[in-house]
């Protein structure tokens, strides 16, 4: 049962992220003529085309081996709603809709998010300690997963910073922003669960997954660099130019 | 838009570039000279919107990129090796978990210009990693020494002698430490001496002037680019001619002014390119700049009033300045700046028209008031009914005068920014319904309200909304002379309440629609006499609606009436969303300019506002 859910969840996320990469390619191509190449778009495409195949490969691998871990299941279930919400909003925008929802005030479920995430982090730490109580083998093959944890958390930090700043001005939250803020750290924690199970030997580190994960590392670094450069105003992209980071109210 | 080019690379312009285009009206005799000018000079223009990657990568940034690629590549390579010893495993973990994150941090820091972390921290981290390799893998000692040399060399090229010297000393310390730390490394003199010599040579013999010269070149390029960017974006047309009036350089505004493509201007004479007139005399600069001569005796900063015919044949008033600048050949070129003052002239004309209109509007009721007052004072035998009628007429006209004066005062206060709109929640339906009844009663015309009873409350001011509705109703009734129906309605979505005032009157054509919110504007000058009014009603409407955080739009067609729509923000909506603009998709179903693409959306979510095409 656990394995089935992990497999299906990863397949769905894989399709979602890969499709999202295709959508971004179309948008980049369309804006190319008038606004030039977007580093941001390229970096985001690179991210989507590593995240998507990673989930597909992981789902395939777990399905083939048949030993889905409970930590992996929880990680997928935590990240799944946020990922799908973001994707559906983007689909809506692609069809001419708003692509976002404003959430006035701070409803209970938004207020509960930090608690849910904190509880999840504690549960994950406990689970990791339990799984690793008999020791394990950590090798260079698992390095990219830990690197991705750090990189995704940094991206999540930029998103969270903006959401908090916007909330103070707009008096509410952006659903799109919240979804993205949740997606990145949970993606990083999915990699942690993979490391834990791979350390104990429950998951195997296949060369295909290794290739994808190592490709994801420079993609995420590139993306972070673009985000930071845009924030500093040292890179002009499809943003408004070298004015530095401006945490403006962006409610839909 | 075309690529910005500096003078230096004009000669390399491809045949397909703008320079190869033929001038529109070049005299045959001047053609060879024009070509020579084009080969020598270029046109300032604005940035190309299409793909241009920044190829001027500072060396620190370049090294940071190389470092990341190298670190990831080395760490990834280790993870693909089929079997690793314990030492090798530790080595690749150092690469993956220390060098890659550090290289990433330095790379991110390099996004900031002149980052010390990138300049100093990057190579220091490299040395530390190499030292770790030296300790863990003694068999790779020679490779590590070579690595030290490469790191110091890069530091010397980007950071100068002091940094390279410091790093060289650190590398020596690391090497000696590794040698005597029992790591098993045993360098012979054949290795150690060349290594020390290489470090010393790099640290002290690398000529820093190379670096300084490169930096100066980059700085000069940036300065030139900055100057060109400024010239490319100033609103005034800037044209440089030689002493005979031949155009050498110009900015895009000048090309737009002349109605020529970028590149067609160079080599033309002033007369051919612009055709300037001073009064009834056409300027001819072949014997020297006429603008310079006209400026003599006058305050140079005031400029000279000239005019020309624009591409549509309309008279285009210009304010011109000129100044001589020495050129490289020892002669004098002339820099001209030309400002299109059409709008200023139009504003002056509009004010003149307004004065005439306002005088007419004020005089009409005054005449009536004066007439009735004279009658009342001259004729004592008037009946009570006649007196009451006369007084009623005086009162009505005085009320009319009051409205005109209030409208003028409100317009003046809006323009001076003295109008403050208190933000309050209000129910628009009873307000609009009441105004429809009141205006109908006052004018004797029927306007129909289809306002829904259960509209959401909106943010704004009740008084401002009353003024807006009154003006829109007044406008709709005035321009529906045949008794065409006027209907007021409203709709709501999740963010906005839209109040519409539709009439079946004379309507407007697209050009009139584009200007209908301009101050003192009326659809046709004859409208002043035909319909009356001062031409500031819609200006007031737009100003008040925008002050309430909303927008007002109009759709109209000549002979088919007009519909004005006021979008007012719902009281329960967020305070600062964008107002409803054009549809996100154009007629072909392609996403429009304002579409929130995924790229823009993600930028928005990290606090970076996206740009419109």
C-alpha cells in the first residue's frame, strides 16, 4: 500500500513538473521576441526538467523494488497538495485566468502551516533517527541529495521572505506563493528521506537517478544565482531592471 | 529596436544592419560622402530587446562559474566510480559536501559587484580543499601543487599582487604542513623548488598593470555604454552635425522625430533630415548652423522656436538648442537638441479654448440673470406670478453658475493635488439610484437604473461617487439629444464592482475615445456651442475614480452611443491588486502583454516585479 501510494504520487508529481517545464518553454519562446532570453526562464526550465524526471525515475524505482518507505510516503503526501495546487493555478493562467487566489487575513489552515511543517520536521527527524539506529553507509553517491536539500531550502527562504513581506502590506496571502513556498522545502526533505533509505540499503542508488540528481544540482545553483542577481539588481531579465529587490504587494 | 553600438564597432556593422539602408532623400552628389560618414560614425540607439547574454564577464565571476562547474564535475565523477576505497570516498565527500557548497556560496556572492567574498574567499576555499586533498590523498601531491599554482595564478589576474602573494604564502604553509604532518608526502627538491618558484613568480612578477588596464577598459566601456544609454533614452532629439550641417550621429528620438529608420539619418543634411523652419524661412545649415546663429543674443537655455512638417504633414513646433563641440580633427561639430513642444502648444490652445468656453458658459446665465434683474427693477407693475417666475429663473441660473464654478474649482483642486478622498466602505446601489432620480428630476430626462440590490460594498467616498455619477449621467444625457435611453447598471466580480452608464447618443470615434478624459477636451469644437459644457467633466470623473483606487474605461462607436464603466474595488478585496485590464488573451487566443506567465508569476513570488513587453 505504501509503495503504491509512493509510486503513484511520484508519477503524478513527475508528470506535473515535466509538463510545467514544457509550459515554461512555450512561454519563454513566446516572450523571446519582445523581451529576449530569460535567464530566469531557462533556470526554471532546467529545474522542472530535473525535478520531473527525478520523480518519475524515483516512482519507477520504488515500484520496481517494491519497498516504499513510510518517510517517503509522508514526504510525498506533504508536498503533493502544494505541487498540484501550483500546477493547477499555472494551468488556469495559461488559459487566461488569474493563476492565483488572494487569501484575506490568515485563516486557520494557513496559521496551521508552520505548526504542520514543524511537526513534520520533528516527525521526520524522529523517523530518520529510528531508521538509522542500526547505522548505515553514507557515500559520495548520496551527496547530490544533501546539496539539493540546502539549495531548495534557500529558494524556499526567498519565497517565504516575500510572502511574509506581502502579507504585511496586502493583509493576506497569495495561494500561488504559499504553494511554491511549501513545495521547495518539501522537495528538499524528499531527498533527505531518499538518503536515509539509501543509507540503510532499502533504496538503491541507480545510475539514472544519480545522473538526474547531479544535473539538478547545477540547475538549482543556476536558479539560485539568477534569483540572487535579480534581487541585487545586477541582472536584467524579464523583470523591471536593475532596481534591486522590491518586496511589493502582489496580491492577485 | 536595434543594437546599441559604440563608434568603435560601427565599421564592423554587417551589410544587413541599419547602416546599409539607403537614405530617403539623399542628394546624389552627397551619396559618397554619406557613405563615408556612415562608415565613420554610427547611430545611438536603444537596447535590443532580443537575446543578448552578458559577455563582459568580470574575471571573478568567470572564475566563480568555473569553480562551481569544476566542483560539481569532480564530485559527480567520484559518485559514478564503481568502487572506492575509504580514502577515496572521504576525498569525494570533501569535494561534494565542502567544495560544492562553498563554490556555490562564492558564486552567489559574485552576483554582487566587487564582492570580497568572491574575490578572496573563493581562492582561499580552493586552497583549503586542496589542502584537504593533500592530507587525505598523498599520492595526488603533484596534482595538488599544480592546483595551488593555478589558484594563485587566477587570483593574481583578478585580485592583484597582494592577494596572490597572500595565497602563495598560504599554499606554502599548507604544503609544508602536509609534508611534516605525517601524511606520507615526500617531495623531492625537483618538485618543491619549481613549485615555490612558480608561486613566487606568479605572486610578484605578474604585472598588475595588466589587470588594471583590463579594468580600465571595462570601465571605459561601461562609461561609453552609460553615455549611449542616456542619449538613447532622453526624450529630446539629439543630433550631431558637422560644420556643413551633415548629420553625423543622432539618438532614436531624433529618428522618430524625423520619421526615418535608424541609420537613415547619418549622412543626410539637416535640411534633408528635418526640414526646419523659423517663421516663414526654411533653415539651411550648409554655410554653418543656423540654430547657432539664431541663438546668438538670446538666452541659450531658452532655446529657439522652430517648426517642421511631420510625416503626416502637420505643423510640428520644436524648441531647439545648439552648441559647438570640438571634434577629433580639430574642427567643430554642432550638437543640437530638439524638443517636440506639440503637446505644450496644444495645452496652450486648449487653455485658450477653455477660456473662451468658460466665458461663454458663464455669460449665458449671467445674461439671463441680468435681464430678469433689470425687468424686476424697471417695472413696478409686474404681477406676483411674473415676479416669482423671474426670481425662479434667476435662482435657476444662479444654481447653474454655481455648478460651473464648483466644477472649475474641483478641477483646479484635483490638478493641484488638494483633493483627498476618504476611504470608506459604502453601498453603491442606493447612492446611484438616488442620483439617477435626482438628475432625471433636474433635467426632465429619463435615465433608467438596473442596479442590482445585492451588490458588494466598495471602497471609496460617497461624495466622490455622487460627483462621478452626476457627471456621467449629465454627460450621457447631454450627448443623447434625441431622447435616446440612458441606462445605469452594475456588475461585480471577486475584486471589483463595475458601475456602467450607457447611452444611445452620438458616440465617439476611436481617436475621440483616446482623448475624452483629457482636460478641456471636447469631441468637436462645435460641440461647445452644440452641447455646452467646459470639457472637464470626464477629467473630473477619471481623477476621482482613480483617487478611489479604481479605473474608468469607455467603449464607444460613432452614432452608436457610449458606455462608461467605473471599476471600484470591493471593500473585502485586498488593498493593492491590479485593476482589471485587457483580457489575458488577444484576439488570436495568444496570451496578451499583461498575461501572468509562469516566469513572471515565479518572479512575483520572490518579490521581483516582472516587466511588460
